[in-house]
């Protein structure tokens, strides 16, 4: 069973992500939901989920800063960035490019896990 942590800026967005994950991955277990990046980092370190779904709107500086923080506290976690805003697509494309590069190889190489989505 894959354990997933969710971070979004608003409780309604959390609820939508939660419902979508449960529908798409019924065998998964959502082990935490937060609306602040500080709580996300705390639970990421404490719970060590297999994957995390992060709304770009919840990050405190930019997604690259979050990638670095995740690498520091739980590098085995597979991150999935999302956004409900079409204007954030350029941010998502950039983050996907960052994860696809050397960092993605590092994540897959260190954990031996494949992405859960």
C-alpha cells in the first residue's frame, strides 16, 4: 500500500485531491493533509510517505526550494506538483524539468521506488 501526503493551500482543494487520489488509487493510504508548507515538511520528515501531492500555491518561495527541502528531509519521497490555475503551467513545466534531470535519477536510484502515479 502506497502512503501519500497531500499539501494544498485551501481545505476544499485538499478534499478534491483526497477524493481524486482515492478514486484513482484505491489501494493507497492518505496519511496526512496539510494547508501549510511548514506542516508539510514536518509530516514529510515524521511520516516518511512514499509520495506527496503538492499544490504549487502552497509553496513558500518556489517549487525548487521545496525540492531542495524534500531532498534534505526525505529524498525517497516522489513528489507530484499540481495546480488548478492554467497560468501555473509554466511553473509545473519547470519543476517537471528539474525532477526529470539528475534529481529524478537520484530519487529513483536511492529509493529503488517507481512513482506511484
